[in-house]
């Protein structure tokens, strides 16, 4: 039977010395979900995790695990497994002893003996044959696998991972995050993962919560966070982006000018002949300031006279100058200047572009945000 192990935070606030670390945070994490908290240093990710684990007590609001309010339940009785950034293995215990330590409060699941359970976990984490080593005889990645095995030993309902990969080098981080994701799926265990690395968050999660300054900016599947950022903060924090400030110049039909002076931009739409502004859905006030968020891969460099992008409103074209080109292996990152503003373009062209270029984008690929 799959345990009911959904996790909910209901209007949780936590402060340290009257300084708020979390303000009114509400989250619902489903059973079996891989849920990631991402945000810059100091935004409250670890505090959220420690509050779920029972190491911090909310000043207001409540935490529920499996539908039960866990106020007053000590960490060891919350049936959560925790892995921290710094492994926290006991240096003078062997790998087997370290994993067995995870069973100090609870018996192994399914009537297994401690020895059987430890063997099973070492196999799961590809650490068979290393049981008699001490932590200093292991690489950082292996130590973190032991920490994961220890956290999983009692068969917790919920796994909490606090930046488990941040002490490892980039390549190992990428490998181990796949291992974590595979094990999470194999065990179907509700997992809450903390990272400041937005690309890691997008790569392995079912859903992501972006946190800034103790509050939630956006919660959703990785694709939605990336493609439809809800706030300027999310648009800037997650992935490369171009943010262009503009102003609504007409509402029927709704259009936005990107010209710094608020007048007509040089943008032209081929579908509308001499149209000079960008169509945008759902804007009702003229003169309102908005920010256009457009991903570098949504901008393309077109040859003059070539066919344009599709889209019901026709593509927008901009005449820009190439300033710097970075070769990334699978693409070029092209830094362009358009009307005194930098635009980043990602292109898989065979040759690096140079000089004056025409940039094109489908307005439907852009997101409009409230201006700051
Ligand atoms: P990082 O990525 O740097 O670990 P984080 O997003 O996990 O950051 P938290 O550790 O949750 O952030 O901290 C949130 C805020 O609460 C920060 O301003 C931090 O300084 C403060 N804070 C956290 N723990 C304590 C504590 N025990 N005492 C005082 N302030 C604290």
C-alpha cells in the first residue's frame, strides 16, 4: 500500500528575532511528487524544509503530513528522511554502520532485518562492495549516496533533500541528480528538494516553487515556470531571458510599444503591413507600463527576404547589431544591440552571425509582465 504522504503548508510564517524568513506560505505537495523549492540564497528554502521536518516551529499557520497536523510531533516521529548538503556521515563508522544509523528510531520496513535492509539500500544506490569502507575512503558523490541510503533506510513517507549536490562538481551533480530522480520514481516517494540552481530544479522536478524573500513567486510544472513566468522575478531568475520594458499604446486591439519614449517602436509586423507595435492579450488600460519577457531561443535571426515566422498575429522583426558571440557547442549565444538595449539570441546556425541582423519573433512566444 502506498502511504498517504502528501505534505501541506497552510499560511505558514516563521521569523527569526522578529525578522520574517517565511511569510504566509501555502503549498500542497502531492503523494509521490518530486517537488522542488528554488530561489536565491537566504530566500527561505531551508527554513521551509526545516519547518516540514519539525526543526522549526511556525509562528503561525500549520504543517500537515498525510493530512494530519503535525504541530508538536518531534522530527523523529514525522516519518521524514533528510539529506543535507554536507553529507553529515559519521567519520569513524563504516558505510554499513552509517546506513544502519538511519534505523535508530524505526525498524526496517517489511519485517526485514537491519542487515538485509542495509544491503538492499547499498544495492539500490550502486554501493555494493563498499559497505566496510569509512567515509574518508569515498568520493563526495559516494558519500552523498550513503547519506541518501541512510535517509531512506527506515522507509520514510517523505524525503527532504537540502541542496544535496551543491558540494559536488558540475558533472557529478548532473549524474547524481538523475540517480536521485530515478530512485524517487522507483520508490514513488514524496520528495521535497531544495536548490538554488534553477536548471537543476527544471531538470528533475514534477513541480517547482520559486521563492523570493520568504514568499512564493510561482508554483507549477517546470515547463510553465520557464515558458510562462508569472512575475518579473521568475522571468529573471529562471533561465536566460530578455526583459524589455514597454507601454500599452492602444487597447482595441491591445498593443504595446517597446520604444523607450513610449511612442512607436521600430518593430514591424509583416502580417499587418506597416504595424509598429506588439499585439498583447488582455490589456485594458492604455499608458500602463508592462515588461515583455522573451526567451533567447524564441528570437531568430532571419535572412532579409526569407519567409517569416508564423503565428496568428504575424512575426515581429527588429533590426539589431551583433556585439558578441559565444560558441556553446550546440548553439551560439548572440549578444545583440537593439535601440540601446541588449538582446540575447540563441541560434543553432552553422556560422556565427555578425554585423546588422534582422531578429524575428512570434508575439505569441512572449509573455507580458507587470513592469517593476
Ligand atoms: P541558502 O540557499 O543560502 O541556504 P535559504 O533560501 O535556504 O538560503 P534560509 O536558510 O531558509 O534561506 O534563511 C532564510 C532567512 O532566515 C535568511 O535571512 C537567514 O539569514 C535567516 N535565518 C535562517 N535561520 C536562522 C536562524 N537560525 N537564526 C536567525 N536567522 C536565520
